[in-house]
C-alpha cells in the first residue's frame, strides 16, 4: 500500500469514530511510524508503506479512534520554540499557555539573573521555555507528581538546562525554599463539578491531578497564591493561568495576600486566561 491509500483508509475509519481531525491525525501518526515529518507524507503520496509500519500505524489509529490524544500516541508536543517529551502523567502543553511565556518575556525584557519558580511544572513546558530564552536566569520547578518530575527533568536534559534548573517532587504547602523574582503557575483550575463537561479526549486521558481545581476550581490556585506571597521577593511578579470565569475570585485572593493586579490577558478564544500581579 502507498501513503495515499493508508492515509485514506485511516481517515475514513477515524471519521466514523467522530474524530474531527482525521486527516491531520492520520498524517502525524504515519509520519511518526515511518520516521519522517508531515511534509514528507504530503509530498510523497506514492511512497510504499511496508507491512510492519502499516500494522504499527493501525495500532495507533485504533487507539486514536478511542479518543487517545495524538500527543500521547507520539509522546511529544511542540510548545513555544521547543519540543517536549510527554506521557499520560502530564498535561499536554496547550498553545494558549504560550501566552504565559510571552508575557514573562515581555515583563522581564530588561532584566536578567532572575530566580524563577514554576508551581506545578508538569512537562516543564512553561519554565523550560522561559529559561531557554533568559540565558542568565535560574529556575526551580515543583510538582506533586513523581512522573512529572521525571519527564520534566528529561526535558531539561534534552534542552541543556540542567545546570540552571532544579525540579522537586513536593506539595506546594510543604515547599519553603528560596526567594523568587518571578513565580509562574498553570495550576489545576477546573471546578470539580465541571470536570464532566470537558472534552472526552481530555477527561478520559489527561491526568485528573492536573485538571481538578477542587471546589469552584480555586483550591489549588489559592494555595499557590498563599505560598507565592511567602516566597516572592518584594516587587516580584506572579503570573497565573486561570479559567475564563475566575477573574474576580482570583483578583480577590491576590489582593488579600498583598498583590497588586497589573493586567488580565485573554486567550485565542477571547476568554480570560492569564493574570499578572506584583507583590507590593
Ligand atoms: N505547567 C504545565 C503546563 O502548563 C502543567 C500544568 C498542570 O499540570 N496543571 O502544561
């Protein structure tokens, strides 16, 4: 079989399974199996796919038809300018989260030698992207999940950042190390009661621990704010990703802990997504 017919077969199968991105997903999965990129797939429709690759591909497509996200199937995801290894123990890096990286770079444009903390580091996508751009800065990432610590360290190794970065497995409440110029966090912020409304691919495959924000979705955010108020330097910045309906609640929590609200930014869907504050 050639690429064209393999892709077509998979596309029809995935469409029947209500996968909206059937063509794209098929191309990415086949590219992964034959060790090429998507452009190659598109430009070499007559290239023969050998039996082994075909069956390997079919196994992936089968899993995709059950909703497993492509990023988990290929074990990687592009974020900012880099590629991150991921697995089902960490959240898939989202394009909207790049807004945090963008903002951090904007705010710190004329600053260097920063000490940065990422609470809930996950795959490491935010902190590692920031550290790649801020060459003289150092970072600490913490996460509750041992698996997240493993994968973010692997990403740090791949990006050559281990000399400027430490990652610890700890609960935010028990972390009491250092003072920071900048604290960033994309905490779990989905209201416990709303988890069931999430996309099936998300709720069935992404780690609950990375999504569940407890009652009203602010249990973890409020812990992050409390801890940040202790560990942040005076005039230090705290940048948080929040849910579209949390602006007022989070503002209140921040103000109560001595933060001044600088701005709230919207994501690509025009929803509130990121709140920037300064410790007074
Ligand atoms: N910091 C990671 C990310 O933004 C993980 C966030 C999380 O697990 N809630 O993708």
